């Protein structure tokens, strides 16, 4: 029994993609995130849930140093990606964000063509050697984002001319075009209709084969459908983290139970 537990733990340790310890965030005087410890697994979808203002986006933004762009934000603690400190002085945040990509709540295509939106990352990071290679990356990314068939004949048209659901899939294609290792998604379906939501959810499940995916969602059903791990945040604290099925069926903290049964939120 004991031996089995040791083996299990060893497997889990190898599978850790991001390891956060003692992460705190202040916005000026406001203490938005308190002492968060969490290990995010590779090839796993991790859902962040919790009431509005509890710090989900704040913590997500710590994972690719997007908070660096918020002047009043102060981040402390340690975040390791594959064992390397992402806040080390030698880490270039732009390079980091190619590895840890992000998709936002509101689709935000650049005011460029569909093609150029997806080609943007590979171009600035010099990931392809010629036009043929770039074409391949653009096509593969759009296919993975389940958008290729809808746009293959209009790649030179503006990305902002797509429907909301298509724009969000375009942003996903743009994020995966740099072959990130981790994909952070902050409420990626909140502006989408049920059909586009279902497409994006299916896509998230497929992306898990190649990446570690972290998704913030206000939909408990969505968290239950797409994730294997769930973290519940409340008032800046990470209250509970574990296997999604267990969090939803037998939460160990009364605050988690209140939230998932709709008593707080
Ligand atoms: N740029 C900022 N400046 C000051 N305070 C901020 C800033 N961004 C977030 N906060 C504060 O930090 C706390 C956590 O915010 P955060 O956006 O992380 O919450 P959230 O859990 O993502 O909420 P929601 O579900 O509404 O998106 C909130 O009290 C918020 O007002
Ligand atoms: Mg948020």
C-alpha cells in the first residue's frame, strides 16, 4: 500500500508543469492574492473557479507575467515552469509568453488579416524559415482551433470581421501558433453562444494532448465538463484544489461546498 502511494506520487511529480509557492499579489494597498501554493499538471485541463473578485484572473496573469504590465501590481513568491523560475531576471517575458500563451475573455484579434493574426507570433519569434513553413503553421494552427474550414478561402480578410465565436477560435489559433507549452484561458467562452462554446470546449479537450491548459470559468458545468483538476479561490485564497470529480462531489471545505451549491457567488 505504502509502496503504491510512493509510486503514485513519483508519477505526479514528473507530470508537474508549473509549481507555484507562496504567491502573493498586491495592487497598491489591496492584497488580492494570498499565499497561493499549487502544482499545475502537464497534459491536464485545470479549472480555476470562484466568486467574482476572488483572484482567479490575477493568479492566471502571474503564470505568464502579464501582471508585469500592470503598474500597481506587485507579485511575490515563486513560480517554476519545468523547474525554472519564471520571475528570474534572465527570463524575457516576451519569450515566456510564447511558451505560456493566453486567451482572453473578450476575443481580441489584431486589426490584421486572419492569416497575419496567426502568423504574428511565429514571425516575431522567428519560428519559421520561409513562407511555405509559415503557411503550414498557420494552417495547422487554424485546423487545431477548428476554424480552418470556415476561413480557408478568406485568409486575407480582416480578423475583426469574423463572428464572436470565430474570433475567439482565431485568438486560440494565434495563441497555439507559437507551440506554447501552457495555454491560459480567462473565461474564453463567456462571449460565445452554446454552439461556439461546445466547439471551444471540444478543442480544449484536444489541446490537452499537447499542452497544459488552465481555464478560468464561472460555469461549474463547464469546469466539470472540460477539466480534470479544479482550484477553488475565495477572497484571494486558494481554498481547495484537487481532482475535479472530487471537488464537485465531495468538497472538503465548507466554502467550496457553498459555492458549488450556489450559496455564495
Ligand atoms: N489592475 C488592478 N488594479 C487594482 N485592483 C485590481 C486590478 N486587477 C484586479 N484588481 C482587484 O484584485 C481582486 C481580484 O481581481 P481578479 O480580476 O483577479 O478577480 P477574478 O476572480 O478574476 O474576478 P472575475 O470573476 O470578476 O473576473 C479584485 O478585488 C480586483 O478588484
Ligand atoms: Mg477574472
